[in-house]
C-alpha cells in the first residue's frame, strides 16, 4: 500500500474519536472512579497535572495509532473486516501488552479491565470510522 492511498481526514477523525471515547470512558459516568483508584491518583493529582502536555502527547499518540491502523486495514476495508481487525488489535496487541506490564507491576485487575476495555473499544471505533469514511 502507498501512503498516498490513505485517507488522512479519516485518520484525523479516528484519532479524535479516541478523545471523545476517552472523555466518556474515564468520566465519573463510567469508569473514572475505578481508574483513579487503580492508578492510585486523586482528583487533586489531575488538577496539578499539565493538561496541554498530557492531551497534546495523547493526541499525537492517538494520531499515530490511527495512522498505523489505517495502514493495516488498507485502502478500502469492509466494515466486518474492520471490526474484527480493530478488536484483534485492541485485545490481542494493546490489551495483552498492558496485561503483561500490569502483571509485573502488580497493578489491580480493575485497572487492566478499564484500560484494556478502553483500548479495545478505541481500536474498534477507529476501525469503523476508517472503513466508513475511507
């Protein structure tokens, strides 16, 4: 596949979708409290962080992930194939890699489930966006 064949607007939209999903996923409405407890963070820790640095780097990494996923899916993926590949990347690569680290770091299972679940749905959502806008 040639890089010129990629739909860069779809890649940008896919990267932005991970921010929208993350905003909901890590909010108090869903898993924010569980995530904070699993990380050992408090609301005060979050307030004292540098949001420009955190969100800026997170967006660049999301953009990289969307670009690589677009490259994996190819120029004209169908929706079923995209969902399967997104789930495979989310579960088989992202979540399993987190799991290995979390085992050695002795992090709680709840944190693994929150973060692994997010990345699984993140890659499925990105794959769907890349397939329907590609």
